[in-house]
């Protein structure tokens, strides 16, 4: 069951992965029967009787049941370089901290053997 925001409630994770959509399943079965039970010849002849835009339109509509539609994906990324916002003095301070940490680690590792 969904709440007023359209979200599933606790314990309900929604439709299991791979489960077919109930609203499109009958349509897909009907089209599959059309193709599987000798309906392909009839479909082709029906489409061939159409002309121009109607013929192309029918083929495009059937394509929706054959191949899933792809969605466009837009990626927006912003890269911030921290050094652009730091002053030279702040950069020097950060480098000094790094040097201090590095020297401390080197000192610690050299004294581990004693």
C-alpha cells in the first residue's frame, strides 16, 4: 500500500524485480499471439495495405512492444578546485601540515622496530 506521497509503506518493497506490468501484459500477449500463431502473415498484409504515414506509424507503434524506449540522461557536474579559493598563505599552511604528518609517520615507522 502507498502513502499519500506515493511511497510504499514499511514492509512493502513494491513489485519484485522482473515482474511484468499487469496493465501492459494483456496487450503484449495479444501481440505475441498475433505473431506466434500464424498471425505474422496477416499482420504484414494488414500493414502493407496501409499507405504512407499510416504504414510508418503502424510500424513505429509496434516497435514500442518489441524494443524498450530509451530515456535521455542528462548529467550536470561541477568541479571545484579548492586551490582556486585558497590564498597562497593558506596553501603554504596546508603543505606544512602535510609535511608534518608525513614526518610524524616516518618517525613512527622507524621506531616500530625498537
